[in-house]
């Protein structure tokens, strides 16, 4: 019985082997060069973030857009990087820390050759002063709140012309405060120019907004409910002289029933 022929042996392409070896050498060289360049960027002192560690400030750190944001707090975010290469800075982590500063709404960080960092801040926009209760004391401290419901510290030597909002607290979530801020803004928009006589808006219950308003030189508290703000407010003001004649000592008025006003 004849022997089956053996399969042909594959021919070795020396040209292919040489070409593959050459490309492997090129890739290895590029990887080595990249590693050396990375090491150079991390270790060469020309790329160091030059800072005064004692003063906790940094000469090669530029901060843009910060009007009310504390520049000291922004610089402190980069304190772990003082004296290190700017290419060593974990950018995403530093940005997260910047966003934790109360006035910072947005932040970007840019490396500028050879050793500068530029931080660009987008600040929050306060819409009201916030009358915040101090737990267990019956007293309040004054802060600010933006349209996202985020509480802000009042910057020194600054002046704002904003409404006073009560019924918000540090214990509420940003979302809970945001809903209350939206309620305040809807009320002010509906009242228009008539809102000038209002000194405080209480949104502790968004189903029963309460106002402190000036009526003929007297501070009165108005329970205005959750809708028909303008019609209820104007009805009270238009009839206040008559109401006062019948309820001289009253300072609290319930406007939530459209056919009557109750003095409390």
C-alpha cells in the first residue's frame, strides 16, 4: 500500500521576519522614548509648580473668574502639588475639589507650558439672602442661596440687593431648597413691582407661602397660599384701610380663601 504523501512544509519568509523584527524594534524604541519623556516631565525642576508653602499660595497658579470665590481656598486645593511637576497633578481629582467650594458652579484646569496652571472658575448666582436657623437656639444666621438651592457664604465687603428668604435650612437637601427658591421666584414674578413692599418670604411650607409686607407703614404677616399670589395680595392691600379699622391690633392675615380675609 503506497505511503500517503506528507503535507508540504511551510516556507519561512525571511523578509517578513526581518520586517516584523524591525517594527517591533521601532515600537520598543517609541515606548522607551515615551517613558523617558514622561519621567523627564515629572522630574525636571523646570516643570515644578512654584509656590510659597509657608504662605500656602502659588506664583505659577493663575485663577480666573473668581469674584466672590475665596482664592485662598482655590489655592489650597493644589497644596499637595506645591513643588511638584505640573504634569503630576491629578486634574480630575483637583476639579472635584474645586467644585466643592460653595461659590464654584463650574471649574476648568489647564496646564500652560512649562510650569503654570490656569484655573477658570464659573461662579454661582445668588438669588436671595437665606435666613438660616441655628439648631436649638431660636436664632438665625444669614447666608445666601442660588437658583439650584445651594447655600453660599456672604463674601466680605460686598453688597447685594436681594429678597430675604426664610423656611430654608442647612438640613434640607439642595433639591428641597431648589423647589422653595422656585416658589419664591414664581411669587416675585407674579407680584412684579408690588413685591417692593415685601421684606421677607417664608417658604417653610410651599403649600402656604407667608410674607412679611409693609402695609401703610406697619409690618404685617400674610398667609398667601400656593397660587393666585397677585390677586390675593392686591385684594388685601386695596381693602387694608377697612380691614385695619375692624382689626386694629391684628398683624397676621390669612388670604388663602378668595372670598374673605381672616385676621389671626
